[in-house]
C-alpha cells in the first residue's frame, strides 16, 4: 500500500523550474531514498510534500487524500513530519523543552508533552542530555534533536533532509540503527541523503532527482550503477570512462 503518492509535481520560481513534473511513490512501512547532486531540487520537493511551498502543477496524495493545497500544520496533523537540513534548535531552551515543542501538536497538557519528550529522547539516544541546554549539543547531538522534535509529533510519514550531513563515520554508524528502529515502530520514512553508505544500508528503494527531474528509480545498488545517475553526479561521459577503466 502506498502512503504517499507525488504525481507530476512542478515548482517554478520565476524563470527557474526547480522541480519539473517529478513523481514518486512511498510504500507504507518502507524507507525510501531520494538522492541527486547538489541543486537538484530535493529540498524543494520536500517543501512541496510537507506544504511549505505550493506547487505550480501536480499533486500530493497522502493516505488516499489529496493534500496538495493543505497548509503545513494540517499535513502535520495528518501525520507528515519533516526535519530541516540546517538544524536550528531553540538555543535558550533545554533539550527536553525543544522536543516538547513537537509533542504539543498532539498533547495540550505540559505533563503529557514532557512525558512524550522523554520517551522520544530515549528513542534517539538523547536521554542523558534531556536537562542540558540545546545550545551545548554537538553537531551529532543537534541532528538527533532535530530528529526527536519531528518524532515527537507522532508522525506516520517522516521526511529526513540530510539528517546524517556533517557527521563523522562513527556517528553515521551509530545513528543508522536509530533510523531502522523508527521504521520498525511503524513510521514510514522518505530520506534525502548524500551518505551512500546509509542509502545502501537503509533504503528499500531509491529515486534520483537531477535538475528537477526524476531520472531513475529502483533498488539502491542498481540505481547507483545506472549510467544516467553516474553522469548526473560526475558529468557527461563519466559512465563510459568508468566502464572503460573497469574493462582495462
């Protein structure tokens, strides 16, 4: 069953067509990857799915309902949550209260929101830092906090925008099981990622966006070997050069 269906969606900013008739389907219970070179339009596509931008054309369907024109807060109530590429915690608040900001979407009581905050902190490995200031967190800690704030809204679909960016290899290795556990708890995930180790290890299927257009989709290893994908990342003629080198 498909939880999210994006059909022929486009976004134009003046003369720039940032997303060009892109389509993707996210099966319920899966981890789906969205990859592509810098400037491909991936974050713009996330903004269209989550309601932060209105499309020029196309549609977004969530759990069988057309949400193309719905505001972000209404989509959040339906169960769509996202993280942001640039992590900006509320620096003057504790880690606990930062997470509670997300929990207030479904829990009006402060006691309930803080209880949800504590449960989510345990889930993402932030429990020891709950009462510390968010401003004191490392880059890896801030990434986990961004993930926790989104999870606190109790989403059905979680959009992860480069949640591994800026992490060292050991930090990446440590957070991969956290993402798997989130999926195993019943949350469907669509993730933008440049860390190919994560894409290979986590994703059931991958879509590739280049210059606003979907150029490939399928199983991660097959997609990464696709000549169109190689050329999108490395430039025209790269696929042929690699093939020649391997044949030499």
